[in-house]
C-alpha cells in the first residue's frame, strides 16, 4: 500500500491561452498564458495601462479577446474598478485582507451549496 495521496484530476478553474486584446492603436494584452487551479487565489499587479483590467474583463466575459481562448470553471471574483469597496480609513493591506476574506467566505458558501445541492 502506498503512502502517496491519490491525486484526482480536476480541470483548472481558469485557463487562458494566447489571449490578445487589441483596441484601435493599442494592444492591451499580447499572448497571455494563465492557468489557475481550483482554490488558488491570485492577484494582478502592474503599472497603469499594463492591461490588468482588460485581462479581468476578458476572463469575466465583459469583453471578448481579439485572439485566444479563456475558459472559466466555477466563479471568479474580481475588483475591476478603482474605488470599489474603498474605505479611506483603511490601509492598502487592510483592503486586500478584507477582499481576500470576502472571497474565501464566498468560496466556502459556494462549496457548501454545491455539497448540499442548494
């Protein structure tokens, strides 16, 4: 008998392959490749104009990529607009921490609902 835990093959929650998003005169995303396993939490960091919001909009199907494919299994939470949930008395770390806790709570509720068939 093996001590190695069995690994079940589950599809990734997010698969983005060859994502390109063009606007007139601008390439917002160029050749983006991203895989995120179920239960993982990621953030996008970059300078203004780097294409972070555009990539999230492609992922959440607010807009479609010019090229490539984005597959989503399950649900994704994202803060797309500057100022969403902004509380001036909180530090940046506090805001990130609160958002992280809200996402974990939502994932727990979704998982519980799936397990109970609700």
